[in-house]
């Protein structure tokens, strides 16, 4: 399960041979997409409002499994931006979640076991292996899923400089301010720890540009 499939899973695909999808499905999917984009852009107010709509639409169905999937999506966006906190929304619904969702929750927490691999997509499965993390990360095609995977590697203590570079490049290409600032800050901290002051200063200038605090 990737991040894209979490969003897609909130709505059933409609086709001309079937009745139109119920309104709650389309509303939940649209709000989930807007909430995700708002968080990545750094707009917590809009994210909270849109996610409240997601919850409202999904609770109208009485489907705890759908709400659990939405909570996982929200937690995944946090991992992408290096906000490591308990996924309490999902935890409250975990007993009604499918095994794949439970495995993905462990993946996000950095506690996935080899036995979880079969429940994860191929790209995420490779991240649990012993190979080069940057190679496995490069195989994750969806940008948000790649950022989430980079966050998981950091939680596991496997985030090499190449992993950080990939995360920065991915966030930059998408124009996602929040994760970009987070990953640049991590790069800066590592540069400072290594005594690379010029590099740390360069990264600070870039962080200031992203956050809009650069001098004019």
C-alpha cells in the first residue's frame, strides 16, 4: 500500500456501466487530497478543516476501516515532513483495520518486521531489505510515497546522505514547503555536526528562501 492507494481507497472507481458513486465517496476523496496538499504546503489550518470533512463523510458510513485508512494517510504526511508522533487516530481504529493497513502502520512507525513484507507493495517491501537504502528509495515512483519512505529510513537509522538528497530533490520538485524545510534542516544539522560551516550556511540560506525569511 502506497500513499496514493490510501487516497484512492477512499472512493470506488466509477464507470459508465455502474451507478454514480455516492456523494460521500467523492467528497471524502477530494477533501483528503486537499488536506494532504495543504499540509505539505505548510497550511495547517486548511489541512485541519479538510480532514474534519473527511472524518465527517466517512463516519456517515459507519465504516471504521475507511476511517482507519484516512488516518493512516494523515500520519504518512507527517512522516514525510519528519514529524514523528504516534498515529493516535489510527491506533483507536486499528482493531477494525485490515492486515495490510496494520502492516502499513508498522511501516510508518519504523517497526515493520520481515513478516510484514508480503502485505506491503514491492517498492516498500524492498525498503525492509538489507540492500542499499538509496537504491530502494529511488524505485518508489510516487513522490509522496518516496518522501514517506525516506522518513521511515530515517526512523530506522538508515538515512544516508544520498537518501537525504533524494528527499530534498523530491520535495523541491513538488514545491512542498513543509517537508523541504524539514529535510534541508536535517542536512544542515549534519553539516554543522561535521564542521562543514560553509555548507551549513548555504543550507540555511535555502531554508530561509523556502520559509520566506530570506532578506530582501
